[in-house]
C-alpha cells in the first residue's frame, strides 16, 4: 500500500464519524483549491498487541522514519512522531496510554477489554480497524472519563485516526492561524479554547488550533445509547528557524492541550 492509498482510507473512515472535517475542508477548498494535510494522529493502549512499538514497523514500511519521542506525564501517555522521506507526505503522530500508571479501578476496566485483543500479525488496515473488543458499558465509560478522557475515548471509539490537520502554510487565503479559526467559528463550528484558541507562538516555531470533536450516538453494552465525542479537525502553522528551515516537529505543550479536543464537556 502506498501513502496516497493509506491516507485516502484514513480520510474515508475519519469523515464517517467526523462529518465536520469534510465541511470545513470545503470552506478552504473554495478559496484555496487543494487543502494540504500537515499530519494525522492515532491513540492506542500500551502493553497490548496494539501497543505503539507494534504499530511503528507498519508506519516505517510506508517510508517513514521516527522523528522524535514524547512523554505526557500528567496524561500518562508516551508518543512517537514520524516524518516521511517525501516532504509532501503528512507527518504521523502516535501516542499510547500507559495503563499501568492508572488507578486499579481504571486498569481493571481497560484490562477487561484489552484482553480480548487477538494477538496476530498486523497490517496497515489496523489504523482504521476501530475496536478490537466489545463495547464497554456507559458506566465504565464514565468511570474512565473521570480519570482519563483519552482512555474512555479509545475504549469506545477504538483504533482509528483521531484527527487530520490543515496546513495553514499552504493556504493563500489565510496567513494567520487566528484568521483560519475565525473562519471556522463563523461557519458555526466550536473551537478548542484550552490554553487559548491558538496553542504555541511563532517563537515556538509551531502554532496549532483545533475544533472540538464531532459527536455521535453509540450503543453501549446493556443497550444504553449516548452521544459521545468522536474526532476533530486541527490547523497547524509552522515557522522557519534561524537557519530559514521550516520547523517539522511537534511541541509537547501544544499537543497536551490539543488532546482535550475530544473532551466530553
């Protein structure tokens, strides 16, 4: 599978539960033509057959190389970022929840379901495979939400792309991230305000913003149906360093706030 097919499959799955993304993309397509994707992100569970280190070889098989690693102590996560040899290919960010750092109650809930994951050879379709376990009860979902929104989201939604990202650098109609977010809000979409609408500064070399996640009704174990957050759309503006090279990495402090785009509130 080549990268073009890979991202086409991701977009198909992503927009099936994130209809806002296609609508927002069209807003910018009308003024800019092609809308370039800066990066995508995924979530998974550590210490399972779907752990980060098992997913990495699949990403490398597409021509990527590991760019950097990150730790988010407060959220109990670790992550890798990947960059392709082709500079036009979107970057990839994959994080995993360090389950053993959670409370015993949360570990028990997650373990009940992750033990259902079949240990088998993985292929690239795992990135749009969804849940590998039964749907939890809404009570379990709420219990996890109180400690780890990330874990609750992942248990209900499964392994699939968490967000795509508009490259603001490639937009000709909007030069600032503030203007991009203004257009998104004027179109009726909510924006993540945690830490401010714009996360990061030109001095950090990366400015990021995002919508709040779409919501969709899911039937939980026991038959209860509830509307919960799915995925969101991000916007990134990269700046040049002192050597005039456009920054290609990620800022942990920014990403920490972007994670909250899937908050239920």
